[in-house]
C-alpha cells in the first residue's frame, strides 16, 4: 500500500497537532503505530461488498442510508428529545491530546450523570462506535473537530435523527488573528504556523454548523463571538473525582519538611512554552541567585538549551508523563509559576494548571492573562503577578514564610473543592447549556 494512502488532510492535521503538543518523536511513534494497525486491518470499518476493498470512512453510512430510503424509512417522525424522558448525549471528538480529553470529554461523564443524563463518547476516527452512539442519543456534541467529509457524515446522520447539535472547543483553533499573535509558535518551524492558519476555516465551519457553541473561558467566548453568529456559552474546565483521587494519591507520598529547599514548579504540556517562561526568566533567575538551595522544577516539554545558564545545578527537569506522574511531581513543590505572554491566543487560555496545582495543595503565581487570574484569589490561594506585586516579590513572599505558603495551598485545595468542581452552575457552566439538554 502506498504511503500516499495515509496523506489525507485530516491525518496530516492530526500529525501536525501531535508534533506541536508532544514533539516530533512522539508524533512519529503514533504515526507508525497507526500505519501498522491499518495494514494489519485493525481500526478499519466500512460497509462494502468487496471484503478487501473497504469504502472510505466518510461513506460508512451510505448503504444504510440508501436501504432506509428505498424502504421509505429514512426520515423519523419525532425528535428523540421529544419522546424520551431520559437525555442521552453522544460526544464525538478528537481525543488525541490527553489534557484535552480529560478536561473536555472524559470528565463530562461524571458531570452529566449528576444531572441524570446519560453520556458516552467516541474518538472521531472510530467510525463504527461514533456512528453507533448517535443511534441511541437525544443530543450530540462535537469536540475539537474540523469540517471534513467524515464529520459531515456524522452531522448528516445527526440531522437525519433530528438531534440538537453542540460544538465545543477550548483553544481558538478557528482564529487566524489569534495564531498571528501567538508567540509560542515562534519556537516551531514557520511551515507549521502556515499549516495551523490553513486549518482555521475548517474549525470555524464546524462551529457554524452547530446549534450552540461552548468554550472554556470568558475570553474565549468573547473572541469566538467575533467569528460566529451561533450562540456561544461557557463551560469551564473543573476538578472532577478522578482529579481529586489522583491528587490524594500524590499527596500520600509527600512528607512536609520545613528545612527542605524551596521548590518552584513550571509545567509545560506542549512545545513552545519557552516563550512563556521568558516572561519571568529574569525574576526567577534573581530568585534562584538569592539562595543556592532554591530549586526550579520543570515538568514536561522544555528546550533544556534555553535554561538559565549558571543555575542549571538548581534546576530539576521531568519528562512529559501521564497525569498521575505529573501530579506526583507537582506535589513535591512549594509553589507553581504560570506565566503567559500577553497575546490573543493566551487570553483564551483556561486555568487547568491552576486546577492541577490546587488539587495537590500548591499555591500558584499566575499572569493576569487568560482565565487563571479569575480562579486564583490574589493573596488567598496564590498571587496574580502585576504592578502591585511582581513575580519576584510573590516568590519571595512565599519563600519567606513557608508556613503561610503551606496554608495558602490548603486554602487553594478547599477553594477547588467548593467552587471549581463539577457543580451545574456558574462559574462552571452557564444555565443555557443545561437548558439546551433539558429542552
């Protein structure tokens, strides 16, 4: 089979997204695994009369549709939501990115179950499962998908079944203006930026084909309304039961030692965040220089050649890992720093890093950019760096009173449990989203 078989626009897009978030090595490994599965006949499903010539994925339902049309059974009489008392949501999304999958897809199962709503999800490329869950649904949600022939097939089936359609997104992937200002892309090859820009209209098309759009932050909602006439509502990321269980397991392995070196964490879940760290590099360097026992702990992706010279013996690095491993490392620090460059892309960013830190009772120092400043209560659960208290002053305040820093972390955890868990109200979700399901 020729390599050209695998070079569809959708597959190239997924590969480039994996490169951006996980690096070339991980992306190539995933591509090799996919090719191996495809050649072995796994992961392919199609309705075809020729057993060794499966139809393209986007034609999976064609024969079913034709058969129903021939039997005058193509159209249904009533929308499922009007005849079924139990609401059943089918979520079809791009599940390739672990953080996105956790916060935008998986945790909704717990959230909707608490509302008495059945919920199931499928990866957009799992054609048999995605097609099947539509059949039992009263509502459908699409997450982070583009307008492709395959997603058009799903949408056509959803409309045939008279299902209300919602589209969800947590990054402004539809926005050329956001990409143009996004400084993190400067760390990537120029052709990747061109690729992301060329993909933006496909995300916007998918948004505009839905009845309602949900996004993860107020900043994202404001920006999305510049692009779409659809109703845009907020459904924030939150801490679910799995978050707290993983955090408690991480905390169980930590012993508090007031004489231990003061440790500061910087987490990077994808490539390019060196640009964010550059915002505070001077202040962090000064903080490390003030006491040779202080440590900077870098979690995830980071170009080690860009670490501050002269202080590398005070810097501890951890490779990108799973969520449990990430929280286990995060639980060993005294505070976490979360700088962001001030650009349109970052103004849409959610507070997942604050949620992660608060889950293991670690206070955060954050930029006044994106949603993090809305989650951190300045002086109570962390600090919002700004004119009144800059990054260095915030770090010194925490390092100068370890007991107060510990108490601040405890308050952050309590705040997370009370305010930023999965309640069906603001600040987590707007009531219009609940009404969309209940209507």
